[in-house]
C-alpha cells in the first residue's frame, strides 16, 4: 500500500513540508546582489524552499523569455496570457547576472512561447552562448519546454552543448491532460528520446506527486523515462500555488519518496533526487559529476 497522507484540501501541511527560513553568509551576500542589481531568478521569485542550500553551493536558476506563459498548466504559478515582445538584450543580462553572482552552475528555464515562430529557441541559444563568453567556468543545465516537438528548435539547444538538458513530464500519463493542458505525455517522451539519440550526454526529467496519481502509474512513468534514455530524475511534492490552481490530493510521506528513489536507482538512473521538498533544480550541480 502506498505510504501517503490523505488530507483534505484545507488541512494544514504535514511537518515534513515545513521549511526553515533561509540563512547563512553566502545566502545573505547573494540576496543582497539580487536586490541591488534587480536580478531575476526563479529561486527568489518562486520562493523555492531550497534557495539557501542551492545558493550556498553556487547554483541558481534563471528564467528567460519573460514571465508570461502562453500555456495554462493547472499546477504552475507563472502568469498565463499574451507575452510581451522579445528582449534581445536578455542573453547578455542573464550572463552578466551569473557573473555578478559568481554562479558555478546555472540552470536556465523559460516560459512557453508558442506565440513565436521559433518558440524562443533562438534566444535560448544566444543566452547559452552569452553565458559561455562571460562565464567560461560555469556549467549549465537547460530546463526546456517541449517546443511543440519541433526538432529544428530542439536542435538549437543541442548545438550549444549544455552539460545537462532537462524537460519535465511533471505527472503521469493519465493526469497529463488535466495538469499540463496543452502538453502531451508522449510528446515529452519523444523530446527526451530525441535529445539522447542526438548525443546529449545527460538528460533529465522531473515528476510532481500528490495530484492523484497511483503508485503503479508513478512506476510506469519511471520506466517510460528510462526507456527514453533519461539519466537523471527528480521527484517532489506538488504544492498548490493558489486556490485557482489544482488542489493537492495527498501529501506523500518521505518514506514513499525514499521507496521511489530506490526503485529509480534499481532501474539504472544515474542520479535520483526524491523527497517532499525536491524541485527540478535541487542539487543540480551534482548532476554533472
């Protein structure tokens, strides 16, 4: 039987979800830099529970292509609607931010830009190139959208050779239409397989739990990801960004996360991060070792 805590939507979070406020000299220094230079990181804007830990290890996540997404996923707190125009100076701004913060490992992600012919892939490639120029010792992970499966756009990411290329399936097959309204489960698997077939050394994906999935469905998803050549997997607890978003159906017990970790390791994944507070970028710097 799955080890999970069934709670009503309005119930308080279990004790293992609660986190301490971020502290530490490294965190304080980076916090000051972010405020001073108005730097844009998902870590701070998304109030990530692991921000102090990641920043203390020299890792940060930056979001490009604006803060308005063309998709309306039921789990995501990012605004949805008609995005603003492209800021062609953004690649240099992101690269400079990484330089100022002295980031050792940067994770780059973006909103979906289905409104653009290239779906934002050109800015993606230029951002990676700009980071390489200003920060030659910084390693990179790109957490990319599916680009609607357009191979030309995906190739632009592959051609700039980030150390890790990540694309999240987010949930199990049965719940995909509800959770990721404009996405397709098999299309995400195809993107991940294409990345591996084209020679990307390390590919990565992530799952959120607590949306009503069954244990058997989680195991099926792990097998699907492994069969698509994925090397790294993150598994974390879904938390509702607002009352307008999908409700939390269950809070998964840490013991169940540990069980999934052991199963994923037995399947042959190189790195597995599994726990209630795990997010896509958690311990991302370790995924290139």
